[in-house]
């Protein structure tokens, strides 16, 4: 009970003194690491733009298709083939745009990770934070499934939810 614990240095104590060159190198390394995070977030914003464009094309195309299909079923119009095909083309275009956007995003992120690992191996950045799976990429894959369901429904009469 009367024993004293050995003296330890507090974790949140003052940082060790560094030379101006070491401080400059440390700050540069941290800025470079943060720039990778900013670049990643920029890539996510680009993918979100692709998702918005694809969603607009898929939604608008599906709406046109359904609208003219209902008009034809109600005998309001004799032929709805051309507008329905236009709606199908918009859905196909939206889905293709999303596939290309996902492929571009994946290729860009693989290149960014390789660059980051190379800089880490050279000791130029700390790389203390990791690159988790992008939530936006998961949303893009869910949107792709939605576009594929729309294509199946329109082209082959398959109704996954009805």
C-alpha cells in the first residue's frame, strides 16, 4: 500500500521540440494526407452527380413509359409504341450512365489508393486514417439494381414488386 507508482509521461503532454525543418516536413505530410481525403470526397460528390443524372433519366423514362402504356390500355391513344420506346431508351441510358459512373469511380479510387500506399511506403505521408467503403458507392449499386428492375419490368413484363 505504501509503494509508489513509477513516474510516467502524460499522453497529452507537450510535444517534443522539433527543428523548423522537421516541423515543416510534418505539416507538409499532414496536408498531403488531408488532400487525399479531400480528393476522395470530391470523387464521392462526382459519383453523387452521376447518381442524380441517372435517377432523373430512369425516373423520367419509366414515367413516360407507364403514362403512355396506361393511355393505350384506356384506349385514349391507338398506338403508344414510339413514346414507350423513348421511355425505355431513357431508362437504358440512365442505367448505362450509372454503370459507367460506378466503373469510373472504382478505377479512380483504386488509383488513389495505390498512390496513397506508395507515398506511405516512401514515408511521405502518415496514412493514419483509412479509406472505408464509400456509402455513396453502395447507394449507386442500389440505384443500379433499381434501374435493372425497371428495365426488366418494361422490356419483359417482369414485375419484381407487384
